[in-house]
């Protein structure tokens, strides 16, 4: 069991909107290795774990990923709030904006909606834990945005 404190684990305070950056960060929300996929992966894998300690860890980590989901959504909201359509049209965020405006919707940076096919749950302890390790290792290192991008 857990308690929801109704506050972000770490406050998000972005002063300058940046839809171009939001177009990259959106994958951390709804991409194959994003927070939504991670939370579902851990929370569903816990049922087939034969050891209570591992079940507890997967539950704790899965709910922690939900806290990350909230933080990433807050980042996206703050990066896109009060941005004009003209400003958005000049960025890669424009394709997302067509369908969702500035609503927070879990998609990858390429625009593919979150799909449970991203989630590896085999019911085999070794396979599932390897899936978790692989997904956590797959988070790409973001390079600084150049002016030419």
C-alpha cells in the first residue's frame, strides 16, 4: 500500500516554454522506455514473482515510476504552456499539437501512442528482470540541441 501526497516528488519550475524540447521529452512520458511503460512493466511483472521481497520491490519501483510520470507530464505542460500556435508550428512539436494541442498524451517522440506491446511480461523471473534491466539501460542520452536542429 502507498500514500499519494498530492505533490510532485521533485518540484518542476520551468520559466521559459520550449516546444522543441517538449517534442523530445514526450518520449520519456509515452515512449517504449518511458515512465508509463516502466510503471506498467513493474506493476504487472510482480504477480508472477515467486518471492515476496521481489514482489515488494517491483511494487515499490512501479509506483515510483508513476511519480516520475507526473514529473515528466509537469515538465511537458510547462514547456508548452502559453506558447502560440505560430511558435509551435516552427518546431517538431507541431505534429503532436495537431492531435492533442498542449494536452498531455503519452506518445513517443516519433508520435506513436503508448502501446502495451512495449511491456515485457513473460512470467519468467529471469526474463522479466532482464527486460527491466534492458529497458532502464535503453534511456538515450540527450545531446544538446544545436541551433541547426
